């Protein structure tokens, strides 16, 4: 993230190409259905689409009205419907219903479905079963990667986690492989590839297969991407379960950052309307505070506003010519900065209101004890009270999961009682929630003895074999041990500090959690890059359930 | 010809597929009305007359037979229905050419091939044309009317120009061109005015040339665009020809039309006449004309230049000399050297070799092929760095061609047709190679040839043919062997499916990592196997199982239940029922579903889930009562919210009852009750409650909650009851800094003192601050 100010880091490649490619292809696809048409967009494609093509571009290509998929279609007079959707069965049925309703009423229209990022056979099958396959035409919008910032690209596939880790559904792996193929073709061959996790490995291998099949010669290109690192989400759940305390994290927690932009409500803008703000390196104010610990953000912002005032004040002593210069060149920039500054100050106030409450302080305290493994009973009681008082359903779950992961599962008594409390607070449907959490290994029960370990070692032996690795996921339900405590010790994730941890001049990455914990995934990457491989990390790898790989030149098969 | 036809060809409906393809015959078609007892017989022969399949024709009256580009037989019925059969007379599907055709019947029909695929054009009884350019993507087009057309046109043809399909028809002495929208009269340039009425027309294989025959025996040959005349000819035969087809080679300037009458065949262009011994049928090909009859099957074509050069009498072309040289060399004669020298002196040796290689390709006799190739091989020795590829490829190609030309297989493919087919991606040819090989039991074509053919064709096609090759070999098992050579499992799967090796296909699909493939196989398996076996197969393939489950979750929920049942997965069955309980609108239905879930959880030995479900059933029933009693919505609230709502509405007894019945922990109940009471503003009840027994959550929450509702007065009541450790905090909360200071001083706790101090304001709390500062100073002194 944000390389700003570090000279040893090369400029990131121009990821804007990805946007332009996606836009051009979308326009091409829209033009394939000449004439006026209504466009139905899947809800979770709206934000990504917004980053690629705005409404006026769509209108230019004869999109008449825009609808959201799922809302009942308005009575439309258009005789051409275009659907821009994710390849989901549910959406297919929605489309089939529209088509069938038209058929019943004797209306004939043209229907075109554009799948993003790719079409799945299951979708066609559903269309066929619903009897509309012959009435629609299908296309793919190969929009695999969205650049959110100069140095962040995202696949924007929110269902990936659920599909792969919970349902054992592998369909997105193909999309990952294709995304890699795209990166590889645009930015030259990767220098070195590292990875850990079964999904990471499968994606890497599938991508290699695709490269071999396509026979496209990417060699000889100047490689713009040095290292790629593949990591499964389940390698490091802990980091995602901790409360964020850097500015960007808190903005996300409080206002939800969607596709790199955020909606600041009236309480932030101090007017009566919301403002949508893009949060990226272009935002001069944001880029300087995004990674700072919240405690230092306010000081920074007030300093910044004083500087700004000083710049405004300069014009006092100016003559006419200087003033002209100032107005034409600097004023606009200053005004812009001024606007951003007041927005971020507003956001800070809003966050402060929520987060300086005692509850939040106590929650952070409980989290830290869980990470360090002290006062487990007290933390458990805290969680129980948290549930009983119905503070927040999602936060309660998060704390329970953190407890489970750090302790290698809850002791049976707590497991039962916390769940009971939760069901009483939030309703019995969460019986299914708990079942799912157990399946992905986020909230488990400590098992008696070492029986699990025996199965585990058998499984891990199996999965070293490539074919068996693809079988997978029958074993996923066998809640794997997280081994957090042991890993944390091995990698020194809990910094030992004498006295106060200096959050303004941090010594390590732990500052992002107020000095209590170094994010595991970041630590792994740091270690692997330092050692240029996994050598010397054998114990950690074992504790993380293996499936690591490192490949040079990314041409040979993984070792 | 192998066939032993009793009938004359003219009594049968005949259709032969291009590219040396099979021949379909419908016998007894015309006799139907006369003797209804005899059913017409549909037969399919290989080009060498070997019977491939036959069936009695049971459907309606047939007007026309034709072949598609992928070698399916189209049987066009009088009522406009078109039945599609495969090469082995197995019915595939049928489609109709529309209502208009149904009403007016098919008068004539033509099957044609364009870049869009195989099309069908129909002339109806109402003298209107209907056509489709691709029968696999059926879009019917009704052509505009020809003004004043009272009788069927004397002849017509389908033209394809600039990707538009149009119809040319002749009525008497007039030619009409029908396109999508209009009908226009056209006149071919340079047409003799006394030519007379048109009787027959022919379009070349590539749609570039057109020939017209009139009742004066006059033949006009020109471009199909009708922009240019190529030549004209007077045959002086006035009777209408049976057939007229173009005979030309791609890239060749020579153009000729073959005209056939009952007993006469004329090649117009250089005007040669042949006598036909018997009734014949012409099949236009890319590079010539096939002539079919009861006893023979011949190929008429322009001799290619390379062959002409070599075999022309007294030819001095380098190729001819090289062939001579080689012959002399075998006779160990010194003339070999003389010939060779003659070529070398003209520096034409490479050309000579190429000529021989090329000519070998055009020869059908293996002996001639061999001698030409031997000559090429001989000449090659005297050239430095002559690239060997062309020679090697020719040998390979000829092996395949010779093998399939064998009369038992009977695909008389010419060399020109062979690579063009492949380059044009007309892969059915490749399929056919295999299909025929399967039928014939010749062992002459070894497995090596099979491998090689696979390799060879794949290289030209970029991956396609191994798929298509394997197809045909099918059950012989070769295909499986062959497939192992296919590097991409993705390519193997469709084939394995075709060969009914579905389970193997499933493993391969999973290995490929392509979930679309897995789905394809899973759904085929679903139809192929009975339900039990299908589920069993899936149980052994977790990846496929997960995918199928995902599909069922959204599309067939009942199947999901069966899946879990099969597996005795009671836990998932329980979950399934819980899930369905939410889609039940009526409470009885909901309770029923939960009862099912309860049973399953017990079977799964999941006591926790069972207990939770039991409680939920109990709660649902209670909520219904509450709803009836208080006429307020209680259904679907959690236990906590239910109790909380009861208190909010003042039904304390009922709340108490639930608290006991569901064993709500004391702590929760107290939290719940005080916040509900505070929300209701029922401070009196709260005070009563606080005194009912010792609070399990202490009294600080009472203070906090009162303060939260801005009721300091009430809060102050509870502050003294807070435990000593929290008392400072409580007093600060209620704003009684004096008492807070006292408590802190009593505790001798510096942190607490500082905390209280930080709350003090200089103007109002000076006394308190002083008290604190003093106490702190005293504390520090010690």
C-alpha cells in the first residue's frame, strides 16, 4: 500500500490499462445490440461498473434506462433488454421470469445477457431448464480486475470466500487463473511467484496450464511485476478479525468503503446531503493519513489546516500581478485541499463519536488479551455480556471467532453457552450461521485428545499430491487447527515492549493494531521475501497446513 | 461399385455428400401411390457403394434428400418437415419450414452450403420461395413474390454473393433475381438474343461461376454476378439435360461445365463428348465432378499442371526428365546421368523435385504415386538443403488418402480436397476418417497410423481433430489410448462422454480444474445413471458433489434433500429443514419443518442443535399465543426480543414466565429487564426490581442506564449501592463529584483521584479539587 515517499520502491505499473480494456470491451458488447436498449445491472456490479463507465458513456451507446436486477422490472416499452450480471443461478431465474412473462403476454423483445467476468455452464443450464435459452444471447465481459488505486487491484468477487471455503465450489479458480493470465500478458512475466494455501496453489497451477495452452509468448517483455504472492484467506483469519485502528480501516468500519469510494453522510459533510468521495492516492490529504494510527490523525489534520491557512494568508501582501497568478494557479488546488480537509475532519469527528466510547475501549482491551493469550476467562465473560446486551450481532460473532482461532477452538462449555446466548439474542436461524462458521473453521470446539491431529496429518499427506489437492474440501469440514499461538510465538507476532509503544514513530507493523499484534499475513510475506523462499520457515509452514510453493521465473512447474 | 442396384438411378431419389462423402438413396419413392403396400427404402452407401445402413421409410412423402456439412442426411418432406438422420440412418431431429410451406407443399427443394452452414431452399406449390441459410440456427426467410408467375420456373439456383443468399430463377426466356426484399429481372451480358428459353442452370462449387442452358442447345458461361461472360457454346442438343455441373479446379483458369443427358455426357469448355453406358448421377466437387452410376463411380477433373507437365507426351519439363532419369537409374543405365545433367544445367532440379512431389499427390494409383515419389527422392539427393518437409508430408498425406480410398472404406477424397478441408476447419472429414475406419475391419491401418494421423491433423487444425478423431474409434478402445496423448484434459472430456466413459470423464473434468466441464459431465451422468448410482458416483468425487449441491441449492432443493438422505447426513438434513422452515408461511408448516429438523439433529447426535430447535418450536407456539392474546406481532422475534417486548408492554408476569421456562441466565434477564424498563420509563418498576433480590450484574448498570436516559435523579438512587470498586465511576456518572472524591480518598487510589480531578471545573468544583489535591499530596508523602 501507498508507496508514497519511499524511493527504494519502483513506480507501480500503469494499472489504468485494465480500466481502459474493460471499458472498450463493454462498449463493444453494448454495440453488439444496436439501437436503444434498457440495461439491467446486478446490484454488486454497480460500484465496479461505476469505476469503469459512467452513465453518460452508457447513454452514448444507446442505453436508455437503467434498472437494478432484483427490483421488479418497471413496465418498459423498450424492445431490447440487456442484462449485465454475475454468473449466478438466482439471477438466471430472474431473467427467465422476465422473458417468460413477456412470452405469456405475447411481447417479443431481444434479450442479451452479459456475464462478468465469465459465463458458467450452470447458468446456461438454468436458462435451458426455464425454457428461455433460445430467446437470449449470451456474452462475456472479461472484466477480471478493477484497479482501485495506483497500487491496488481487486477482482471484486464478494462471493468467492463463501463459494470456495464454505461450499467447496471451485468455479472461481478459473477466473483467478484468467485474471493472472491478463496481468501476465499486460505487464510481462512475473519475476518470482510464492504462495501458500491450497487454493493459491490450485490457482497458480491452473494459470500455468492456461499459459501453456495459449502459447502466447509473453517472454521477452520487460517484466513490470517482480514478485507475486498467493495466499489463501484461511491462512490468516486473525488479522481480519481484529478491530482496525488506522484511519482507512476506521473509515471502512464506520462508513464502508465500496470499490475504493465512500459515501460521507450529512453528519460528516455538515450539510444536508451525502457526498461520494474516491479514496485513493490522488486524494492528497487522505494519502497522508490513510495508514496512520488514528491517535495521530487529528494532530496531523490540525497541522495541515494551519498550513493551509498560512497559504491562504500569503495573498495579503500580494500585488495585483501576484494575486492574478495566485488565483489562476494555486487557488483551485487550495480550495480542493480545503474541501478534502474539511471532509476528513468531519469523518474523524464521526469516528471519534463512535469509537471513543467506553465499549470500544473495552473491546480493544479484550481483543488484545485474546491475542496475547492472557485473561481468557475475563474476555469470555466480556463476550458473553456483549452478546447479552445485544451490542452488535456482527461484532459479537467476530469476537467469538477471534477467541476460537486464538485458542484453537472454544472449550465445550463455552462453545455451548456462548452459542445459546447468541441464539437467544438474535434468533434461532443462527444455528445455521454457527454450522457454517464451524465448517470453515472460524468457530470451533476444542476436541478431546489428539484425534484430530491424526486425521490432519493424513490429510496433509494426501494433499501434497496434486490430484488429491484438487479433491480437497471433503476435509474442509474437519475443522483444522489454527495453531495461532504456536505461529505467533515462532514469528514473534506479539511485540514485547517496555513502556509505551510509540505509535507516531512505530518500530514495526504492529502499530496498525496499536502495537499489540503484527499482522500474520504481512509477516509471512516479509519473511519469505527476505529469505527469497520458504527455507527456514518449515515449522511455520507446517503449522499453517503446508501447500507452500515458490517458483523462479514463473516458467517451470512449482516445486 | 459394390452396390448391386436393381433399380435405375433415375427411379430413386439420390443425394451424395461432397468431399467424397456418402450417398443416400431412396428407392420406390415414386411408386407409393400405385402400390401402397411397398414402403420406400432409405439406404446410405459409402462412395464405393458399400451399404452403411438402411431403413424402411415410414414418414411422409419425400421430395428431396441432401447432406449437411457435418454429414447428416436431410430428408425433405412434401409438407415442409425436414427430418435429420445421421450417417447410420439413426433419427436425430426434425424441424419445419413453416406454415406457408405446410399449406402449399414443397414443389422442389435444394440443399446448399455457404459459410453460414448448410441451408435449404424450397419452392412451394404457390410458386413462392422460402429458405434458411443455416439449419442449425433456423431462421426462415420468405422470399418476395415473382410478379406474374403462374407456373413453376423452368429452373432455379441458390447463389451466395457477399454473404447474402439469393435465388436466381428462369421463367421461359426471362431471368429473375430474388433477394430479401425485391425481385428484379436480369439479363446475362453477351447473351445471344436467339438463345431461347432457359432449361437448366448450374452454379459452381464456390458460387463464383454460373452456366445457363437454353432450349436451343446454347450454353452461356459467366460469372455468377452476371457482370461478365466467360464463354458461350452451342451443344446442338435441344433436349433438356438431366444435370449440369461445373468442373473446375481452384486457382485454375480452365473452366468447364459438364452436361449430362440420359446417355451422353458433354464437357463444355473444351468440348469433349463421352458416351454414358448407363444412367448416371453427377456430384459437383471442389476440384472436379464425381460421376455415379449403377456399376461405376468416376472422377472427372482437369489434369493439374504438374501432372500435365510430367505425363504429357514428349514433355521436356524438369519433372518429366527427373522421372525418366530415375527410371534409367533403376535400370542402371548411364542415361540417368544425362537426364539429370540436363535438368541441373538449367538449374531446375529443385523445381523438378517439387513437380514430382506435387504430381504424386494428384495420382490415385499407388504405383504411380510411388514412382513419382521415388523420382523426387532421387532428385533430392543432388540438391543441397532441399527442405524435406514437403516430401515427408506428401508421403504421410498419401498414406491417409490411400487408406481411405480403399474400396472398403470408400472415401474417394482428392488431394486438393484434403488439406483445404482441414484448413477450412471442416473437421467432419477428420471424424469421418475414423468413422469409416471403425466400420471397416481392415487391420492394415495400424495404430501407429492412428497416432500419426492424430498428430498430423492436429497440427494443422490447432487441437481440434484429436477430439474428432477419437470420436469415431469409439468402443474399439483406441480412442482412449489416443486421448492419453491429448495434453489438455479439457479436450478429453467431451470425447470420453461421447464414448460413454462418463466416470472417467468426470475424473478428467475435475482434474482439468474447469468447473464448466464438471457440470457438463455431472448433468449427463444425472440423465444417464439411475438416481442411486448417480449419487454414489458423486459421493466419491467431492468437487463434483459440491458443485452439484450448489446447483441444487438454487434450482432443485428437493434433490438436495435426497442427496443428504443417500449419505445419511443427518446434520445437513437438519439444517435443510431449518432452512425450509423459513419459507413456510403458516406457523403449523414452520413447526412441522422444525420438528423434522429436530428428528434429524437427534439422529446426528447433535444435542445442542436439537435443544435449540426444540426451544424454537416452544417459542413459536408461545409467540402465537402472545400474538392472539395481545394482538401484537411477536412471531419471529428472538427470545431476548420477545421478553423485552413483553416488558415494554408491561406484561411482567408473562416475561417472568418465559424467563423461567427458557432458563434465561440471570445476568441476561437483568440487563434485559432494566433496559426495557428504562425504555418504557417505568422507573418505579425498576426500583422495585432492583430491590427484588441482589443484582447479579451489580448496580452500576442501573446508574449507567438511567444516565443514558437522562434521568440523573433515578441514577443517584443507585449510586450508593454500587460496589466500592466502581463507586467512583458511578458518582462521576451521576455528576456528584463531591461523593466521588470522598470515595476515591477513601480508597486511597491515586488513579481514581486523578480521574475525578480531570472532571472538575475550576469555577464550580474548587472545593472538591482542593480536597482531592490535599489527599493526593498526603498519599504521595507516604
